[in-house]
C-alpha cells in the first residue's frame, strides 16, 4: 500500500456490530476540497463571485458522511477488496460526490 500524506483514504470501522466506511481527508488547508461558499449561494456560487473561501473541513468528506451515505456514494468496481487506509479518489459527478479506490491502489492489488 502506498503511504499517503495527502489525498483521501478510506477507514474501516466496526460500529455496533456493523462494518462502516469512513473517508478521511489528508489534504492541506486551502486545497480545493477544503474550500466552500461562505455566502450560502448553493450550487450557483463560483470563485468569480469571491464567495468561495478556505474552510477548516473537507467539503467532500462532510457531504458524503453527513447523511450517512459513504457506502452509497461508492462508484468503483465491486470486485476490489477494500482495506483500512486504502487511498481513494473523490469526484463530483454533477449531482453529488462519489468515491472509488485510487487507480494506483487498484494496480497494486
């Protein structure tokens, strides 16, 4: 497994006899995933408005975990075994965030 000091990883957690997945952000402050609209513009906000500012959290991870949808947002191959600390890629598909196993990780397994 590749050592990740940036990017995002997936953590496997046993919670009340249920295996859950948590996404963890390792990106530095100011990264794209750590920027958000501070004016409440929603989907219409852009950098051009000057409303997108650095925030203290990862917007992608928060979006996927806030509603408990981490597992539902998985968009990768069903045949890849997942393991704790696995690097993942997060993307916006136009409607919501989704994640998959990092391409480099897929080649290692």
